[in-house]
């Protein structure tokens, strides 16, 4: 227990008002985006899409099993 008390023995000094702070004249350090943890879910594609990727929908539903129009696999 004594080691825990020794940790908190140091006095905590208040920071003070922002106007009293010294100016910061050093370069701004930014984190590397590749080193950051990835978010959950499907990753975002970095592929450049073009007009070949656009699909023209005919509006007709086809059956997945027989590929004929007029019905679906469920009906």
C-alpha cells in the first residue's frame, strides 16, 4: 500500500487559463493513417472506378436457378 501512496504523493498543479500558456512554435505532428486501427465492417475500396463499372439495370427480375424472366427462385 505504501507504494501506491508514494505515487500520489506528488502535488497536482492546475494548468491555468489558456491565455497564460506559452505559444507553441513547433511543427504539428500528425498520426500516420496506415498505423491507425481499422474500423469494423467492410473495408473501403481504394480502387478508382470508371464508366465500365456502371451497370445498366434492365428492370426485369430473373430466376437465379433457371435464368428466365417472370419469376424468382422464391416464387
